[in-house]
């Protein structure tokens, strides 16, 4: 059965003369704009996951083709409830109702069971950090970001061709009942679960950080593959073994000062393992924070224009459709260039 579905998906997917995948943008993402990230203590740093990131990446990919973004105004509450624990979702909806413009909510008490506490103290059950404040528009924006991811997956399911969603806020750190790392709902697994209904749909995470939320959702139908900085030395600061254990997927820790050549050497066996699953589709969690000089890095890596182009090209050579979802990347000046590099590579891979 799996082989048959994969073969059908390959027959359905065709290279057109002009590769122009739809680009979905969450219409409400700018409503999420906290002022500061407190995760490194005081003084806090300006919140780096800003609305301008979407515009910067869009400008980059529009250098490759004149993409007209499709605004998604809906909120994927049903899909989110099917993926995440009910009490977590209900808490976020409830706390959102209490936030006024200018408010920034950060838990002050952290404990696994705060169910008897007043609402504003319960956040510490669902978050373990102070780097991801919630503002009045955050939950609405996150549900809209989730809707963009689902819309991209639906487009792939219907057409058998690629699709892109510039998700913001991002999602790969969000667990079943946990937000953090600027993420509330796991966009990649919302998309993967939709596409796994027809066969195997892996998630390939190329963000600088380990997507610890992905580890919670990974399954035989939707395995998780990641190349990332050491998760003990870098966010999410998990036991180093968490960077090497992935069940049916594969996790690869990037050595400090990894460059283009070393990154691509580590990527190839991961892609080969994905190919061996004969998937019907692939979800790519695209983080531009692996780019040289991105300020989010604690252990530097040095992925430049050629590295991003080749990364995109090698993904584009796969014989199955791809959903590309935006994750990290915080150097606003470099984002358009690196986005152009990656999407040019993806286009060239489809033409190879």
C-alpha cells in the first residue's frame, strides 16, 4: 500500500515550465509583536521574532518568481485541538481573553500542576521559560499561522505539487501542551498529519535549533529528521542525548563552526534515509538562522549563499512534493538574500 501511494504521488507531481508554488501568508501574524525576550535575563533583548521577518522572506522568494502571496485569514482551531492537548489549548484561549493592548504575559511560577491556581498563574504548567511573552494578538496570530500551514498542506494534497507557508509565529518548539522558543502550535506537524493520511510524510527540520516539539509528535507515519546545533549548549537546552534519539527519524548535531561543505555532507545521508521511506510528501521546517552571522546562534555555524542554494536544490531533487514552512531566521538584512538562495535552489532542483 505505501509503495503504491508513493508511486501515485510521483506520477501526479509534474515539473511545469515555470515553477510557481502557492505562497500562503497568515493575515493576522503582525498582531503578535512582544517587545522583549527575557530568556537571557536582564537587561532583556528586543524580541527578535518580528513581523518584518515575513516581508523579508517574501521579498527574497519574489526575486525568484513573482509570487503573489495568498493571505490566510482563518484560524485552524479544529486542527490545533486535534493535535494539542485540550487543556493547553483552552488555557491559551482563556488567557488571550484577558490580555489588553500593551499587556505582555509571562508565567511567574513554574510547576507541572497549577490547575487549582488562578488563571494568570497557570501558564507555568504550559511553559518553562520567560523568552516567549504572550500579547493581546498572540493566540489569534498563532492560530492563523497554523491555518497557513494547513492551507499549504491542503494545496499539496489536492495538486501533488509544492507549496510554501510563511508561518509566523513559528512552530517547531511547540509540544503537546507546551509553548516556548517563540512557538505556540506545531505548524510542521499540523501539515504532516494532514499529508500522512495518504502515506508517509516526514518532517525535515533545518532550523538552527532542535525542534523539541517535533520529538513529541514524531511517529512512524510522520517521522522527524533534524540537523541542529547541540541542544545542550543551545536552546532548548535538553540533555545532549535528545539530539541523537529520534525513533524512526534521525537527528544530526552540527559541530561548532560547521560550514557549507560539512553541512551538506551531513545532509545527504538524512535525505537518503527519507527517500528510503518512499514518502508521499515532505514537510520542511525552514530556519534561516543557520546563516552565517545570525545573532540567535550560541555555537556559530557558517551556512552561506552556496550552502542555502545547494540545500534547496537537494531537497528539490526529491521525487515527491514538498511543503516549506518558515521557522527561524532573525537577521533581517540577510533574510531576503538567503531566502532567494534557498528558493532558487529548490526551483533548480525541480528542473534538474
